[in-house]
C-alpha cells in the first residue's frame, strides 16, 4: 500500500489525486474537537507491536517537519498575532497542559482547520474570512484544542494508520492546498469503501466529544456560547447550499442535532463575556486582502462605504486596499478620514506610517509611527517600521533600539533580525550582525544560510571579536 501511494505521489499528474483519494481518513486524523472537562490524560495509549513509539510531542513535531515545506504561511503578521492572542486565552483553560500549543495561519482557499498531536493548530485564511465574531474564531480554536487534549489523532492512528509520516504529510498537504473542485468531488467517490462506516462512527463520536469540551473551554475563556452556535449554523447552511462541501464539513459534520446540543449547553452554561483581544472587522479586512483580488475587494468596500460613509473600519479597509493596488496617495486620504473619527485608531496610525515610509516620506512616517507606539506600547509592527524609518534617516543607534523593542515583543518576527543584522554590519559589529542574520534565516526556514552565519558568529567569538 505504502509503495503504491509513494509511486502515485512521485508522478506529478497523480499527486493531488493520491492525496485526495485518501482524504476521508487522513484529513480527519488532524481535525479536532474539544473536551468537556479539563485534561487529565498523562497515560499514553499502547502502541501496536512492532510500531515506533513516539510521544504526542515527538509525533507532532515529526509530522510538522514533513508537512511544513508544503504549506504557505500568512504574510501578514497582524493576522498571526490576533490568532495567537485568542489562542493564549484558550490555552489558559487547559490544565494540566503537557502540549506545545502553537498557531499557524496558512494560505489556502479551503475553509479548513486541523491540529497536530503536539498542539500545533492550523487555520486557513479562508476560514478566517468566514468568522464574524471573535467568539466564533475562539470556538474553532477550542474545537481543535480538544482534539489535541483528547489525543484523538493517536486513538485513530493506533487503530488504522499504516502509512509513514512523510507520505501522510504529503497527502494532507495535497488536500489542504488543492483548489480543484473536481478533485474535491473525487474525494467523495474514493472514500466510499468498506471502512467508511467505521470512520464515520468515530467521526461522530469524536465530534460530539469535541463540541461539548470545546464549548466548556469557550465559556471558561470568557467567550459567548453563541459563538459556537453561530459558527456551526454557518457550516450547516454551507452544507445545505454547497454541491461540493468544504473540507471542514466533510470531517466536521454540521448537522442540526449538533447545533441543538450546543444551544442546550449554552442555556445551561451562561458566559460572562470579557473584552475581545482585537477588532474582528480588522481581522476580516486583513485576511480578505490576503486571499482576494485587492481591486475586487476595494470595489466591495467602496460600495459598502457609500451606504455607511463614517464607518472607521470601512475607511481603514479602503486605505489598505488602495495601498495594495498602488494608489498610495489616495490611501493616505482614507487613513486621514479614519483618524478624523478616532485620532487614536491604532491600526490607522501604524499603517499610515508604514504607507508614508514606503513612499519615502520618513519624517511624516516617524511622526505617525511614534503616535502609534504611544497609543499601544506593545505594537511590535509599529516599533519595527519606526526602526526602519530611523535607519533610513541615518540614526542607527535609535533604529537598533526600536527594532530591539520590536524583537522583544515578537521574537519570531524574522524581519527584525534582518534589519538588525544590517545595522550592526553598518556599525562594524560583525559578530552581532552574523548572530542576527543566523536567527533571521532560521526563522525563514533557510537552515543552510542560518548555519553559515552561526558558524561565522562562533568563529568571531572564539577569536575575541
């Protein structure tokens, strides 16, 4: 079986088909649900005789390394930050927590989410486009969190998996990244087999467990239970009107009975909502600009703004869309209109400063970005562009200070290390430059370049330089 699958994957014309044909099992392995009580699961299921023994942490990491080259991650760090902040609230409800929870937003036009057994949780930009409240987004993350906590991946893998991790990752990547609706239809045809009822049975069993547990995480984190109901109803509507159902529906059946169960839980467990971590309308704007044609989205925003001309979110979105299509000066006008409604609009201040920076108007960019960091001392992107602005204004020490602040706020934002490397190189601090370049390339996934700079930094350190 493995050899046949590998042969298919090695033939370019059949690669996607091989991936999708096994969709019914392998995608489900990664899709998750949340548990109704806090975890107490230190015991690991017993592996099959003769199979390699991995902990959930090791297994997740190994599969991630195989899967990572096939995925494209979001270009917008603000999208990633928003998801991280919501996820942090949810993970605080997992006790005891023995997993390495991290979040990844990936480029895909599929409405999808999945989790690896070590706690790595993935959302597509298309799914982010579909959520209308932070409560809905939180429920998706709660759902995936429970899959991890309840070790659903291992429980299924223990029963059925006979395919090595490299093949598994390649197949899953093919499913996630496929844009071919005919291939999605082929999935349904190929998944009809002797074991279908077995997997459907487990799917429903795990999903019921997930709904209940995920809901409890949702409430404990301070989100409204209505978010779970709204999201599931949305999926149920898609299920009814879509000929080829989105992938998330194929493994997370959005039936009316599940919605009813969530409604019952919501009535029994009223929440005490807390403030959201951000503005979900801004998240929608950022994700749509990543996934849609910016000209088309600009027209949509323009039409909406004609109906609601003083809506700051629409004005902000128009500014970003205009910048995306190269109309920077018009974009500045809309940033100004947005700021006239709220002079402390953090996003507008920061992104207007970035726009001015890109136009070479460094003094104006500095002013806008300094206002942005005064409004929010934790805006790493504003600090980053302020540092780059000061670099262009030939103030290297001040630039290093701002980029260092950005790095401390967001240690995994690779661009900070690149520009710090350039500045240290400019100042003749070659070892520090190599250290920063090494981190930059490591975060970018270029391990060969990272190793070169790391070795150079170590050589200079050994020589006392």
